[in-house]
């Protein structure tokens, strides 16, 4: 089975979605992310992917109070990404209720710190966020593309102890045009035992079925849920 992981992206404490990571293409879907989380839990969802978009842009964790509210009012397993770039950010994230923290820009900017987090908290609590554009790793809220190719990047950190990898194709994200299936197939061929989570572009149940056959271990769904392209009740078949 494939793990269904809805996403809640937060700006100014509100549930939003971007298109291709563009902050100018922001759409607010709900003023209250806690309400969204409760609805997801009521439909059998067990895990939630929260992204602090304000944090990702500013380089420090900002919307931790929203995280704390969701964690205290639901029993969802929460992984948090966006703005975690210091030991204090990591401590706040875990203290606020995140079971897992996703490392993005920090992995490129300070790999020694990221390695220390893996060694201290374990590769199942520290998740690698491998965001890419045209197969190159992208950082700083997707505003800067690096020269690092995404698949060797993933393989390196898997050897360093990372268990879960969230791989987002930025060009697909928020576009509702289908995920980058070929990319996930190539990653799976190189790393058949890793816990690979696909992110970006999921538009319908068929996309999830295809990803399940790749196979990926999990899939993050955002805009397709908020736009009604996928109904929560229809996800029960995967759970």
C-alpha cells in the first residue's frame, strides 16, 4: 500500500497553496489550518505534511504555533518542513509536536549540522527534502538552483543514515498536471529499499495508482484535495 500524506502549507497562519513554489501565485484555501487537519483526521488520514512557507522564505521557523495547535488537537503523525535551519528551530519543531522534521536548504548549506541531526535523532525522524528543478536540487524556498543532481544527492544521504526522502519536482508542484513518474522510477531503480515519498503534480486518483505501481512508499497531496479533484472519501481504498 501507499501512504497518503495530505499537505498543509502555511503563510500568515493560513492554509494556502502555491504554483511551482511562486509566492506571487498564492491561493488561500482556509483561514484555519486546524480545521483542515481535523477534517483530514475525520476521514482516516494518519499522517500530515506541514510546510512553513513563511519559515522557508525567512530562513527560520515561524508558524510553530499552528503546528502546536494541530498536534494538540489531533493524533496525526506530523512531519514539518520549511525554515528549520538551526538547532533551536529543530528543538522548537519537536517541542511543538512534529514527529519528523524535513531538512531542505540546511542540507546543502550546512551538511555537517544535518548529519549531526541524523546521528542524534535517527534517520527516521530526520527526513531529507530533495526538492528539484530539471533534476537539480533547489533550495531557499525554491529560489536558488544548485549544481547538485538530485539522484546522487539522495543516494549520498541515504548512505548517511536517512530513511525517508520527500522528493518534490518543483515544476510539477501545484500545477495539477501529474507527477514526474520517470524521476521516481529512476530513484527507485537506484535505491529500491528507501522510503520514497513523491510530491508535486498529483491531480487525480489515477496518479496515485501509477505511483503505487512504481512503487513509491508515500505520496503528498495538496492542491488536488483543495480544488476537489480528489475527494477524501475516495482515498479510503489506499488506506
